[in-house]
C-alpha cells in the first residue's frame, strides 16, 4: 500500500518536472514564460483526483523545475507557490461548483471548467511574474507580453491535459472488438498522416501559407462519435505534439510569425478544437448513456417491444419478444418476419402490420400465434407507426386466455345444468296457474306470479350466460336471411309497447322506404329488445325514438331516448362484460351487465356493429346498430369477426 502510494507520487512529480522542462525549452519572450505549459493540467487533474493533501508534491515539482532553470531559490519558491495555488484554487472550484471528476460530462460543466481554470491561471501568472520582477529577471516594460504568454500557456495546458488525465484514470467501460480495433488503427493513421502533413510537412509538403489546420477536425469528430472520450483526447494530444514540433521547426500554417506568436496561435487553435470536441463528446456520451438506459429498460420489460422496418425486417427486439417468439435476438435482428416465421404473411396480424406500414394506421388486437412445432400462444398486440417503420408492443395473454376458456366452459356447463330445472319450474308454475292441479287458492296467486317472474328472470340470465359462452368459444350459429328492418322493429316493439305505455312514454318510429337486411332474425330482435329495453329502464318521461338510415351498404338503426344519459367517462365501459353503470337519477336497475356486450358481438358476427352515437347527462342517449343490407351477402370473415 505504502509502496504504491510512493510510486504514484513519484510519477506525478516526474510528469510535472519533465513536462515543465520541455515547456520551458520552448520559452522565447522570457525564460519562465512558456507558451506551452502542460504542468498546469497535471497539477489541476492530480489535485482533483487525490485531494489537496497532494499539494506538497506539486510544490516540490514546480520548485525543482524552476530551480534547475535559474538556480535562484527565491524566484523558484515564488513561482512554485503560484503554480501550487493555481492547482489548489482550480481543483477546489471545480470540485465544489462544477462536479469534480464529472466536470466534462456536460457543456455547462466544460464552461465552468474554462472559467475556473482561467481564473486560477491568472493567480499563478500574476504571482510568478511578480516574483520575476522582484528577482530582477523580468522588466516591467515586458510585463503585458510575458503575462499574456504565461497565462495562455497555462490555460492551454489545463484545457489539453486535465481532461486527458481524468478520463484515463476513470474506470473504463468501452468494449473493443476486431472491427472496432481496425477502425481505431485507421483513425490513428489518419490523425498522424493529416496532422503530420499540415503542421510538420511529414509524408508530403504543404505550403505554410495554406490555412489547412481545419482538415484535422473531421477526424476528431469521427473519433468523438465512434470512440470513447479518452481515445478522442489521446488523438488531440497526438495532433498537439506533432503540430507543436512542426511549428517550432518552421512548418505549418502558424509558423509564419515569431516563434512565440506562432506557438500562441497554435495553442489557441488547439484550445478551441479541444473545447469543441469536449462539448461534442459530452453530448455523444450523454446520448449513449440515455440509449443504454433506454435499451436496458426495454430489455428488462416483461412486455414485448419490437421495431419492424418497411421491408418487414426486425430492427430491434427486446428479450421478451425473443422469448415470445421462441427465437434469440441474434436470430431475429436483420432478418425478415417471413424468414423467421414462414406463413406469417397469411395471418391477421401481418395484414394489420402491412396496413400500418403503408397507410400509417395503428391497430390493437388479440392475436393467436401458431408456432412451427404446432403449439399456440395468445398475445395482445398494439401496432403503432413510427419513422423507422412500425412499433409492435405485445403482451403474452396465453394463460389469461386459458383461464377465460376454462371460465367460459364452466359457465356454459353450469348454465346448461341450470336451464333444465328452471324450465321445469316454469312449466309446473304455469300448469298450477292454469288449474291443471286443481283450483289455486287466491292467497297463492300473487306469490306464484312473483315466482314465475323470478324464474323467467333466472332463465334470461342463464340464456345470457350461454350466449356469452358461445361468443367466447366462437360457436355462435347464424341463420341468415333477408328481412325488412321495419318488420323486425315492429316485432321487437310489440311486446314492449304495454310497458312503454305504462310509463307514459311516447314511442316514435320514423317512416321511410322499406329497407332489406341480410341478418339472423332472432338475434336482431334480441338486439333491438335490448336497446329499446335499456331506453325504457332509464327514461322516466319523454320519448323513445327509432329511426333508420342507409349508409353505403349498411342499414343503421338509431334508438334515441330522453333519459338520464351517460357520463363521458362511463361510455367506454358500456360494452364490457358484467359492467353496469350506476345512475343516481335512475335508482337501482336490475340486470347482469351482459346485454350490450352480447348485442354488440351478435351485430359484429352478422357483419355490422353497435355503438353509442351520443349521450349527455340529463338529456338522453342515442345508440346505433349497423346491419348488412340485403343487396349483398355477408362474407365469411365478417361472420367470424368479433
């Protein structure tokens, strides 16, 4: 532990000392004023990483760097004090007000770093030049040029070196493969080739008067997007070393001025490029982080999430989709649905997916999927159009369907078992009331009537249960025929007219030409009885109006009332099984909550539909049922559709 600490401190000391000596070798306006000063970045990064307790190492490294240059202890102590204060002030401000090690993770953090580092460098420069003036090494008339050179050299060192050290000492999460390694080699060769040619006349000579420094920027942008930040900053360092070396030798676009001015211009260019690339890498890293979180979230979802391209290829699938499809993600990605699941193009879900891709229309459905091994699975599918093609969300409801099927079978069995004794009870009560077993005592007439009514209600409930079980099992039989809708309305209202009159309601049937429908007569009468019966239940005064319209190849029957109406939030629940809406103004209304569900399913089986046209609380409701006109026959898909 102690040995590793000594090695770490020794490396920091040597890095500071060696880079400092190299920087001072390039000084021209003053022995101590270097246009390239990497130690500033080393000091700031080291103090951010290891804390203020490291300051003695920075102080000693700075002291010996300057002492071996002048041999004056006083001046060396003064400059070393300024260098140490520079690192302490910058690291303190960055740690407490800019996120510390995370300072380069955002554009705001980068801006704060530049401001704090620039301020700290001013302290170092002012302190150092004051030491030179007091020691007689510098003249007051050269103060501004020496100060500017010193400050620009320090700030450049901070901008170039600090992020490089921070990212190289950070835990590395980047994964290399052969393809990425080859790309990295090409990028490195490109950086060396372009910067060598532009700044150093290596490989081939480019005239210095041509301002071609910007040719390096696309390569750095490429690195920012494709590689991690430490690789990108290393590329900048390689470019900086080559360009500084070339500029001091009189090559490149910045070598046309005095040695000091050339280095300052070059450092300014490198600073601007570094800041720009740092901001870009922060944005790219943030985007990659969000993508990783998003992908991790999607991969861990229990719901299936897949993106299908316009050519029906899998662009993205999460783990749930792979499990649902009994394939691996690698098998699916890049391949078409037809390749992975032969015959899928003949399925219902593929039809709606194609419609979504071509017409950009969403769709929701429950889909039965048959695997190649013959097994089946049920999935609730939601298809949405997106820019890449279509997004499919899928939930495995196989178990839910199995439970529903068992429940349906139980209800069907129980209903069949109940119907026989109920029919017997109804028959015996009718025979008793008719006097088949002798004269009925007057005291028993009313109780027997109530029993008969209750028995009929039970029979209706059982019949509804049987209808539901047939619908769920897709065993509804249709006896289609051609009928006039007016005749069916008359037959449906005939049994309800006495009840309508009893409530002093008006029944209005609007007259129009006779329209034929191709339907199952009994089921249409049941639908109409249900709609008119509901209006009767929830209407205390006013009227019930029935009107007919012909829309394209559909005959639409509207049943409107002046009853209590239905709130907007409750309208979506109306067609759910066993769903009853409570109405304050209507009191307790009996029923199973199955009537509208059964009616809508019957309408759909016959190729039509049933919906609520409009409703307002206190004003009434209008329901509509569409039926197939007798001008054409119903096709099989309409008969089977739910």
